[in-house]
C-alpha cells in the first residue's frame, strides 16, 4: 500500500526537498503541494491524501488553523506539523488542533519518513525527545481554560490505565506487553476511551492525559 502525502510549505525549496526525501521511499508518494493553508485545504479536498505535512509559519492560514480545517474534512488526512520553531505553544496548540505529530525541520530523513508511516497507522504519537520535553513542560499545569473531561469519570480502571499509557506514547503492541493482554483487547479499550471522551484520535488522548493530571512531567 502506498501512502500518499500532501506537502504544505510557503517555501518552494523546502517543498522540493521534502518531495525528494519522500519520493525516495517505495511506499510513500507526494501527490500534491501547497504554498499556504487555503491551498492546502483545497488540495486535500481534491486529492484526499493520507498525510499532510504542514509548516507552522505560513501566510493566509498558519499551520494551526490549517490543521483544524484539514481534520474537520469528510476525508481528513493525518497531519504532521513541521517547523523550525520549537516554542511550547506550537506543540500544544498543534496537538489540540488534531495534528498526529510534530517535528522540527532538522530531523533526520529517516525520522521524517517513519513519522509519516506511524501517523498513517494511527498507532502512536510522534514525539522525538525534544517534542516530548516541550509537551511535558507546557502541560505541567492545566491551562486556565482547561477542564477535566466529563467522560473521564465514566472510564473503567483498565481504561484509565490505557489512557495513561497512551499519554506516555506507548503503541498498542507495547501496551499489550505492559499489561500482559492481547493486542486486540488493547484496540478495543483504546476505541472505548476515544468514544467515551469524544476524542478524534490518540494525539488528542495524549493532551487529555496531561491536562487531567494522569501524566506528570518525568513520570
């Protein structure tokens, strides 16, 4: 199966570089490019890519708003945010907007391509060490507007345990190994957690795990 990718960046030289890296992989293919957020939304509607690589700093629509619009589409792509900036609020707001991952542009080629594969599988949050550190620092205390999700009280003890492990970036296979249960059982629990908390995906579950205090920095 070939994973289709939409590259979104206002710099043509960056788009060319990303296309070159991606097209070298047998299972990845760039199907389109966009120079700003509005173009990205229009292109995604026509091309229905599996993944959109989206730059944070762009004209017309920035990467955060572009992510919000992409993830609300009827056939939404997985969004991987790319930036040269590592400000805390970018990571946090990007995940809140529905991004499946956040990478700095200085990552190695293999990290980028593996990130694309991972968010396509929907198995785990892409969190290089620097990104995980930023998330932990920013989420040390819930933001003033944050509230404990009502559905959290409806989770069983096992489901809370699953949510905690999702927050730590564990894949389904790793969770199954940690809890000594079948991976199919883990998938069922994950689905129930997302449904009860009305969450779109695992990335949003990670944010909830931090905001609700299930995960603390260094835990």
